[in-house]
C-alpha cells in the first residue's frame, strides 16, 4: 500500500470509529508507530483529522461554536427526552438537594421533574438557568432557588462572579450538568469561559456529579474544560453510544446509564 492510500484509509477508519489509537493504526496497516505519527501529522495539516494524546479523532471532534438554546432544543429532541427521563432515577430522595445546570437536555429534565414527581417527593433545586426556573416555578414539589448572575442571551444561564461565589457556599446532594462535549483527554467542556466557570463551581458544590450528554457529544472537545473524568460520577446518554465510548468512560470510573 502506498503512503497516500494508507493515509486515505486512515481517514476513513477514523471517521467510522471516531477515535483510534496510534498503536491500533500501526497494527492495522502493519507499519511502525513513527510512520503512523508522520501520516497523522500530514493529515492534521490538511484539516482531515485531529491528533489527541495517544491517538486521533475526526477533524469535527473539536466543537468550536456555540449554538443558541432554541436551536439546540430542537436538535436530537427525542434522545434528550429519553435521557432526561432516565436521569430522574438519579435524583436524591425526598428532602434532597439538586443543582441543575443550564442546557437543552437539563431543560427537558426540569419538564420531566415538574410533570412526574409526586407532590410528596419534595426537592430543593438550585439553578442559574432562567428557562429552567420558569419551568419549575409552579411545581409544588420543588423548593426553587434561583442563583444570581448576569444572564447570557445564548443559553439563558446566569454567569459571572456572583454566580460562582454563591455556588461556593452551597453543598448539594446531586449536580446534573449539560455539556457541549465529553472526551477521554479533555473531560467535559464547553465553548464559553464564563459558563465553564459556573459549571466548575457546580461540580465542586455537589456530592455526586451527573452529566447528561447525548451520544453525539462523546469523543468530542470544546474550548474550555470544566470537569475531568475523575470528577464525574455518572453519564446518562442514549442507545446510539459507541461501545468504545462506554469503555473509556467506565475505565475512568464513570457509571454509564443508557436511555
């Protein structure tokens, strides 16, 4: 096989598997790891792949842009509904406390919580997300607390020093977070630094951290990391998840729940 043919085959393989180790590519094409790294360097310069520690991912695995909440709310809506319903099982018992992050999937969790929780199962819910607060304000079983902060138009989320400082004074049973991307090398990440700061504070304020992420977000990276895998206890995703993604999550000690 000529070098050009091998490089084209590498791109096809990475596109199919979403993440491939250098050692696996070397075995697949019966070449040295040094040859593979030279191939990957060339392919990355051409914008066809993106190198990560120990391997390679597709060029689109880096999430560079942030879409608005209304747009995201209509993307993969059925999967987000299933993830939200599955996440209900991870909520604490009556009298427990919850931190609820901004996002389209957590918004569906707020809807599910308001509709399905009985009035005698009371929860204390803290959120910095205006759309989620609006969904929960009339739920009789929810003791709702809205965190202070400057509200971002794109996500409806309160951000800034006031939000972070308030979270640093809290300690809740469970934090349920959305994410733009989740990868073995970069953890959970989001494009906006202000939102990442609040998400980090949410992680630090909870005994248990649950990330809601549809399968399209796994193996991808956004600009700002807000949690390492070691800080995440559970990931709730959909049945489109790849077996390889489940493996690296479980290898990191994360419990995976498939909706």
